[in-house]
């Protein structure tokens, strides 16, 4: 009777690599479940004890002794007896004379002759299921503490744009939205991944990996740079365009430590290791400052700024830049100024200033414009004066003509009067 069960124990223990006690505990629960299903009664609390040395199975109905309930005052009693797991004191004393409240009464139940075969089949199925759940719990607990950290993995297979990654004792999911567009992934490729989340699901723990999260850069810095891992150098902020460029603001309170030099390493060996892991993604390491103007100026490197005007209420910064630095400050497709804005938390607007030659040329053009306007003004004044003079001459001419007409009229009148007098 015991051989099939012993074989099941040995098989499961070997496959799952777990302790004998854990297998026995799961086995006893499985046997209790099998007995309850085929031979048990509703009010029985089945408990099974298995002795692997003697190959013996014992089945008990286990109940806890509780106080009797007065039937006359049954309605006044607040608690009720659960007859599956509890037994009244009066009934318990029939089984054991010295029984008292709180004792556990075990009544041995008969073991049918065919229970061994049924138990072996059922037990193995239930054991495997319970141990699978135990394994899932172990995997969840193992990787839940890794959440927010980086782990090594090997890409196994692709499925509808997603990848499944072997991380040791389970497969993690590497979804499309957490991939870097410029990176190419293939089966068997070893990479470092950021553990984005670990959640329980009906099918077991689901581990989501990422290569585009900005904390991947942070964790790589901590892995490659001892001063960051020790806390001597602190990463204050990170901004990232995955696959393109990242900016990392570092700071150190300890004197004698150059945070930028520590991050880059001798001959750039430290930062180059991180760049290689990120498949060539460029990284700017800048020094953090509590002074917003200085921090913004540092964040816009390699470009140099001429002047910064802050609008603190709106968290805006207007940065004036000379023409030869403007393209560096803006960066390719605006990458540099966009990353600096994300890094500092300020909305940065770059304004191009004029250089010395442009300023001289502008002043010369302004002077020429002023001279031109002055000349036009003089010409306009002369034209107006001439117009006035012409008006005056025209007026004098009209007045002269009017006087001449009046004189002519008078002479005509006089002549007419003389003629009239002669006729009379």
C-alpha cells in the first residue's frame, strides 16, 4: 500500500528539490483530502498522519473541546458550535473521561482496503499541485525583492513583439513597450534588464523587465561605480531618451571626491562599460547644484550659456546663448535642451543672442537708417516749404488779377457813364 506513495514522495522531492518535511506535510493534506472525498462524512475534520518508516497511514477525526450550550438558553447564547471542528464537553467526556475545554480529541477512523491505491493516485496529483504553488510562491518572494534592480537574463523566444527572458529559474516577460527601438534582440543574447514589476497572477508570478526605464541607467552606475554604491557619490537626477542620450546629475558631500571624475573613471573606462551595456547610448555626466542657474547651465553642456533669466512662479528659464553655441545648447533635434529640461525640472527656452560683429553691423544699419530717415525728413520739409511758397505766389497772383479786374470794371463803368451823358 505504501510503495506507490513512497515512490511519489521520492519523485516529487527529487524533481522539485525541496525538503522531506515539506513533502510529508503536503502529502498528509493530500491524503486527508482524498479520504474526505471518498470515505468521509460532512461533520468530520479529517487529519491524516503518515509514518514513512513504518509505511503506515492513520486517519483521525480531530475536534477541539468547547463548552456545552444550554438548550433552554440557546437563543441567548452568542456563539454556536462548529460540529465539524468542535465537540461539546459532554460529548467529549463520553470518549475521554478526563476531557476538558481546549483539549483536542482524536478518534481514529477505519482505513478501507482500497484506500492505498486511491491515495497514491490522488496524493501525487495534489502533491504536485501544492508544490507547484509552493514553487510559485518561492519565485515570487525571490524576485519581489529584486523589483527596482537589475538582473542578468538570456533572451529565449519572441511572441507577438514581446520576448521571454530566462533569468535563472523562471521566464520573465520583456514587453514591446519596454524595449529600446534602436536595440536589436535575438535568441540566446545575454543582457542586463531592469526589473520593472513582480506581480501574482492565476498562472503564477509575472515578472516584467525593461530596457528603456531611466532607472536602468541609475542601477548600472551603481553597479560599475563603487563610490555610488557606497553612497559617497549620489545620483540626484536622470533624464533619458532611450537609445539616444542620457543626462546624469551627480553630487558628493565629501571633500576630495570629484563626482564627475568618479563616474567617468580613469580614461573613461567606467562610463564606457555603461555605454557598451546600453548599446552605444551617449551619456552626459554633469555636476548637480542647489543653485538653479548653475544647475541649468551645467545641464545644457556641452553648450555654454551667456545669461539665464528665471521665472520662478512658472518654473521657466530663458537662456540667452551666443550664435556659435546655439546649436550645441539645442542639440540634434532639440535633444540637449529637452533632456536638460527633464533633468532640472525647469522649462528651458533657448534664445540666440547676437555676436560682436552682428551687433556692430546692426548699429551701422541703424545709423544708416537714421541718416536715411533724417534725409527724407529734410526733403519732406523742403517740399512743404516750396509748396507753401507756391501757394503764397498763387495767392498774390490771384489778388493782382482781382485788382486788375476791378480797375477794368471801373474804367468800363466810367466810359459807359460818359457815353450816356453825351447822348443826353
